[in-house]
């Protein structure tokens, strides 16, 4: 088990985190670091997730708001359970 974080969460209010390593595979137990207070927690990722993509920290349903950096980054257009991949297939901006 790695002691370097595989997922970064920027704010305690966030419900998604960002993968910061290459080759993250489904079933991996990630070390997650909250940059706001430097705390850590562990989460099992349920999908292969590329670097830079997001992972749900809680169950998110269609219509829910994704929060990153403590702000609204878009609306879920498909459900994603805790540990699931979040990207353009299930998250869309509210800007247009």
C-alpha cells in the first residue's frame, strides 16, 4: 500500500477528488489527502481512473451537484456511487 496519495481533495466540502497517479486500477485502496488541512483517509476506487479525472467521495445521483475546490463544478447527468469514476460521461457544466 502506497504512502503517497493517489487522490487529492481540495476542500472538506468537496464530494469529488482528483486522481494524481498514472494507472489507477479498479479495486485499489487509495490514500486520499485533503489539502485544506493535510488530513488523509482511504477509499477503494471501483473503476480504472486516468490521472486528472475525478472519483466520487459519496454516492452521487443524477441531478446532484459535484463540488470541487469547495465550489459547484457541474451537474451529474448520470449516477456515480462512492469510489466511481467522474468525468464527461456523467458530469456536465451548468454554464451551457
